[in-house]
C-alpha cells in the first residue's frame, strides 16, 4: 500500500503541473493578466523554496508523517483557491499557497523511498513513479482541455483534489511508524524566506526594466548567502555537487519549455488547446520509457555515459521544440517533445539515486529535500525569466512571438548548462 500511496502523490503532482500548463491560456482569455503568466509557474516554485528544506530536516528529526499532513493541507487550500480565483493576481496568490504545500509534499514522498525500499529496488520504484506520468500525461492534458472547453478551466484546476486526498490517506497510514533519523541539523526558516524573497526581487527587478537592474542585484545579494546556508559546503563538492548543478539545469530546461509550449503553439502557430495539450502529453508519457531504459542499463553503462547521452538528447530536443516558432512541421515538434521526456527520464533518475545514498552528516530526507530545492530553484529561474520575456514582449494583452522566443531560449540555455554539468560529473563518476 505504500507504493500505491506514493503513486497517488506522484499523480497529484503530475496533474497540477500538466493541467495548469494546458488550461492557463484559456484562463488568461477569461480573467486576463498575461503579464503575470510566468508568475503562475514561478510563484508555485518560489513558495516551495521555503517549505522544502524545512520539511526535509523535520522528517529526519521526527519522521515523515507529521510534516506530510501539514503540507498536504496547504496544497489542498491552495488548489481550492486556484479553482475559485476571480483574477490573475489572486490566482498567483493561490499558486503560492499551493506551491508551499506541494513542494514539501512531493519531496517528502520521495524521501520515503530510501526509508522503505532496499537499494536494489529503488531504481524499479523510481521507474514505477515515472510510469505514473504516462497515465497522468495521457489523461491529464486532454481531460483538462476538454474541461476548459466545456464546463470551464476552473474545474480543471480542481482535478488534483481527489488524488491528493486518497494518496494522503493511503500513505499516511503506512509511514506513521517510520522512525526519525536525527541526522539533520535544524533548517532555519529565515534562510529559506531570504532565498524566496531574494529570488522574487531578482525576477521582479528584471521584469521592470530601467533601474530594475538595481533591484535585481539586491535580490541576488539577498539570495546568495541563503543558498550557502541551506546547502552545506559538503553537499556542494564532488559528485553530489555536480549532480545538484545537473538537477538545477535539467529543471530549468525541461519545465520552462514544457510550461510555455502550449502558449507558443496556440499563440504563434494557431493550434487548438487540445493539440497544444497533446504536445505536453507527448513529453510526459515518454519520461517513463527513459526511466525504464536507465533502470535496465544501470549496471552496464557508466553514470558518465548515461548523463552525457541524456543531456545531449535534451539539448537537441529543446532546440527542435523551440523551432516551432519559425514554422517547422508540428510532427517534428512532437518528436522533440518525446525526446525531451526520454532524456529527462534517464537524467532525473540519475540525480535521485545519488540523493538516496547514505551520508554521515545528513539523513536521506534532508539529502532528498536539498536535491528538490536546487531543482526548484532552476525551475523558478527558468519559468520566471521566461515570464519576464513574455511580459516584455506582450502587446495589447497578447503574447508576442519575440517574447515567446525568448522564453524558449531560456529553456535551451538550461539544456546547455545541463550538458556541461554532465561532462563535469563524468570526471568524478566511477567508470
């Protein structure tokens, strides 16, 4: 039953990600606020920056059951508010609350894996969780597009509520007896808040133009000391340090392009919402075959080659998807989206398995939360900068081709950084 609960939590995360990306263009047509488009994604991730490190340390000290209940409750409240939001600013607020709970909830669920399953079963468990994205990817975007086109986008925003309640109910009953590890130092809330505030000020400064660069520098000055406090020096060195850079850049690339792909296809290419949702589905369902491939070759192919192959494929796929803006055939865009998912299925597993290795200084929940924190920073920076590009290029409330092209360029830049990180990781990985 633990496996069932983890799969339901994974499905909840997948639904909120894929459905929001699919139906948000329709929501903008209803309530306006194209200038805040990127904040719907980056705001969700910013809030998780506060909750992820604190929840990981708390789970190591007290066990995962108590923090899972609290953060699941925040996610539920935020989801209800998002479905009822009458304006884009209030939708952003709802996503902040949802992200505060959702980020910690997702990290805590993955932190359960190394506490429950032996090492030889962990790759299979990660493949199974990736397989949940096949179901979510197949059903989520088309169902969301159908709801948005019939009863309304608000119903699509609320679809994750039943899976959340069921997943928590099943999982909570199975993990309440997991003992604490007492390995992690207490994470100060002030550092996490500083990191969130600094990131928000940085993005706000970049979006205002003019003297906004001063605010951006202030945000950077606030955020960097918090990063140093939340990510201990021991985690920033060697193989695990390179894996954190890889986690940052993978999330920056994949989720930025995936989040803005429906907007590009509907605004620039004039496709239907259903077609745009199908492209998101293609990327989501191909994640699972990539994860299966990684599981099968884990003992035969070195980490170096797995990382290099997957990151090179991600870069090529990102360029292909972004080329939709210059008129490449849609079948080629779909092929690029599929390749993106395959590459992420491999690379995502590599980073997660590294975070599950035991440490003399930190419990596995803390290691896992650090990995998700860094990944979330990449997603925040990617979607936030992409949102700045879309807002700067918007004309008369509609997204421009130039603004969307800038958003795609940010996703490609993340893939370049991922490839460099994979190459550096090869120097410290075992052959």
